[in-house]
C-alpha cells in the first residue's frame, strides 16, 4: 500500500470510529482492508484512496452505508445467552404483565433474531393477549440487516438453538433450510435503521425494556457511556436495560443501577 492509501485507510478508520463508534485496532487492520475491498468491488472503486475520498466528500450516502455495513460484525442468532433470557423471563416479564402496552427496543438488532426471540418469550409467557399489547422495535446501523430482519427469514444455523416445540409453533419452512417466523410474531416487531452514536434518540414514547447486547464492546469507553446515558433517557422509570453478561455497565459510572450481570434498572425501585 502506498503512502496516499495508508493515509486514506487511516481516515476511514477514524471516520468509522467517530461516526459509528466502530473501532478497528491495529491488530484488525487486515480485516478492515478485506472488508473495505468488498465495498470497492461492489462499487467498482479502484483503490482505498478513492474509497476514502468518496467518503470524505460527504455526498455519497450509498457508499457510506455500504462501508458501515461491511465494517460491522452482524453475528447473531435466536435464543442467544440463555441466562440473560431467563432473567428477562423471571425478573422483567412479571413487571410488565399488568401494563396496557409493552414497549421494548432491541438496539443493534442485526437480522432481528433478538427482537423475534423476545416476542416469542412474551407469547409463551403472556399468551396471545400479552403479545397483542407488545411492540418491539429493532434498530441497526446497517440497512441490509434491517431489511433481512423485516423479511423474518432465517437459515438453519441461526435457529439451531431454538427448542423443537418453539420451532414447530413459530417458524414455517419456506424452502430448503429456510424458515420464516410466523406472522403473529412478525406483526409485533418493527425494524428501522438507527446509528446509536447519533443522540438523543428520536422516540416519542419511552421503552420499558431496552436490549443492547454485543455492540457496546465495539465502542470506546466515552461512547459506551454516552450510549448508555442516551438509552437511559428513553427508558421509563423502573425500566430495564439488558446487556451481554460480558459488558460491564457498573464500571462506566452511568445512572443505571446494576441488578446482576447483564441486567440494570432505572430509578430507585
Ligand atoms: C454482533 S451484532 C449483535 C446483535 C444482537 N444484539 C445480539 O446480541 O445477537 C452487533 C450489531 O451492532 C450493529 N452496530 C454496530 N455499530 C452500530 C452503531 N453505531 N449503531 C447501531 N448499530 C450498530 C452492527 O451492525 C451489528 O448488527
């Protein structure tokens, strides 16, 4: 790589960090180059230097979205981190049971597996009446994963941890190794593109529960703190934040009160 390309690579790395909170440390430099080369091929761009200039021009939204998508890691699957889901079922759901409306946000939802898992857990615990009162919003920075979430079609790998009786109840086979989540669950979930770094978040109604799992560790500490504070502002008093057990909310000094690993609460309840 020549000097001009090195400079543009650094610019893209900086842009990803400032604009999206996505960090590529030196040890992941080759991975970033590989991911950017996919965008170059898709848009017929000869070099990283040209790609960097297109981003810097600030007028090429399609390229910006493609770079954000290529740079993000979208790995996800149904029924991820069962201990956390058990806490949702046993501690959070009882507090939602009597609410006329249940509003949940899956922030950084990738292909929607988490949002649909939550809807299935609600259907199982609170029945069709509880499900009908539920709205789940899934958001992600990457437009292609948001579109896949909307379609609600999943391959064998993504649903391999789904218990058999849940599979039979909530998934319809629609092709070889392809399954679509049933309409009554799809109808309760909406998906939008949203960059967690752009704050405050644009919601009229507050959520009772926000899932923000397996994304904070891509952000540096000030971005993690700012994100958790912005989520706090769009959560009801007494509402819940669910993170991955490996993401340590307690150490960040935010207004969230840690209940257990992976689980925090707003207010003095
Ligand atoms: C590893 S997936 C986690 C999916 C799901 N929450 C889970 O735990 O299975 C991380 C997701 O975060 C998204 N992401 C990364 N940076 C983001 C940002 N600044 N705003 C919103 N989403 C972001 C990525 O596009 C990716 O889909």
